[in-house]
């Protein structure tokens, strides 16, 4: 499972950096991790069935979830989350 998470996260971050570069806003680091935050901060969740999600939890309760099976789509969501117009 750890191998799947690392491989998927690497794909997501590669897509994120490519997307940010195309938008003319290169990043030095990926703004999210797979570490579960309990204070409303978003994190990346990668499931065994291939689904990936941006998730946020507040005091143990899930308050946001956006799922996809596409690394590129998830990367675009992350970029848009941190670069709202």
C-alpha cells in the first residue's frame, strides 16, 4: 500500500508542477501532504481502489471531500485551491 501511495503522490505532484508551470506560476514544493490534519487543513488521501481525494477534517469530522481517479484532475484542483482568482 505504501508503494501505491508513493507512486500516486509522485504522479499527482508531477502533474501539479506541470500545470503550475503552464499557468506561469511555478511552485518549489507541493502544498499538500498525505498527513491527516484534524484542524480543517486539506490533505491528499489515496485509496487502494485507485481513488484519490482532497479531504479536510475538523475535530474528527470530515467537512470536505473531492474524489477522482485522475492524477491530473486532482493536481488541477490542488492548484486552483491555492490560486483562486
